[in-house]
């Protein structure tokens, strides 16, 4: 079974992903976007939900927890037109905390 | 768990079996942690730098979009977008690694040739093609990223949790239980010696009395 791809973002980003062939684009913001995200999360027909970072950041912490806990659909944050924002819980910080060593430094 | 248990044989047996149980749990958790870390490194090599790649690609896509917008206006782009053929869906499967649910993804081709996109190439210009291509590339990276980054995040959280449990068992719970067992066995030995001495002295007194 094929799962669908959803995009929740500002209208420009939605148009861009539409051009790339994403079928379900929702150009929403604020409370409406949050509600849509929550609704899509419980919909098993969707495989991936693409959300802008800024939107995800402004979400309720309960919703964020739920996103963390669900394996399917996958929620992927993307940068919006204003560029990427610094994530407070970036991967390297998490890795450092869990394993006790900094992998990014070793690679250099 | 009482700090001052009754010094009886029953309590000693109980304490010992509790130590054994804790040791077993500790060993299992340690194995779980190692398995998780192994899985983590396997995924990590795939995930490297995908984030940066996505950020760069998205930036390119937004620039292309802005240029196309300047040429055609938003409406025309949207009109073209409406005509685009839909990308095939993705297939998401959830794998279970030591209790951590990890999504894995199967993707069909997202990149399309110019004529396959579905909007009229006569009515639109190359600018729109560029936008579509840039966003297709970005989407491709998103697919790659989605399975790795998500999985890594989950694995890390689980590793952290397991590690904390292992350490709690190793450095707090097991020593405490062992101490308790030791305490009981000392008390028992002490009581045995006590009663032995008492018996001896009674025996001596009885002999003297005769």
C-alpha cells in the first residue's frame, strides 16, 4: 500500500511542493495548522508529513511529544523561505548527551 | 525495601534472590544498550550531512521560486502546479529495534522529465521547470532524511534511557541489595555465635552444680 505525502506550510512552499508532485498540501498557519497536523498524525493513510520548522516550533508541547512518539507518519521539519532556524535540540547535542562523545568533532 | 530487615533466614534468601534478579536485569539492559548503539552507528553513517544538504537544496528551491514568481506571478505558477502529475506515494514500514519503533521508507522516483510533469511546456517558461526540479530534488532529500534523522532521534532517546537504567542498577540498586544481604548474614552469624556461647556457659554451670 502506498502512503500519501502531506505538506503543511506557507502558501509559497506549498506551491513549490505541488510543482514537485506532492498531492496534499495545506497552506495553513497558527492554530489551524496545528489542528491539521494533529488530524494527519492519526491518519494512517499518510506516510510523511512535511512541516516548516517555524510551524513545528510554535506547536503545543503536547503535540510535539506526540510527534516524537509516533513512528508513522513521519514528520519532517524543513526550513521555510526565511532560511533554517537553529534547533535547540539539534542532533549533535543529543548524541553528545547520550553517548558522551562529540561525533562531529571526530569527523573533522 | 526496608533498610533494616529482620535477620532471619527467610529474609536472607529473599535478599539473595533479589540480587540475582537485579543482576540478570542489569545484564539484559546492558545488552539492549549495546544493540541500540550498534544500530545507531549503522544509521548514523547514512544520515551524515543530510540536514545540511536539505537546507542548501531548500534555499535553492526558494530562490528559484522567487525568480519564477517575479517572471510569471504567483497565479501562473499555481496554475502550473495544479496540472502537475502527482508523485507516487511512499511506502512506510515500521521496524522494531529493541522496542524502539523506527520507520523505514520505500520511495519511487520523484524526479520527472520535463514532459512527464504534466503542465503545458508551451504555456510556461523554463523558470517554472527550474522551480519544479529544485523542489523535486528537495523532496528526494526529505525522503532520505526522514528515515534517518527520525530513527536517530528515537534511538538516541532510548539509548539515554537505557543507559540511565543500567547505571542505576549497577551503582545504586545492586550495591544496596548486596549490602542488605551481607547485613542479614552477619546478623545471623552473630546470633549463632551468641547462642553457641550461651549453650557452652550453661553446660559449664550445670557441670559445676553436679
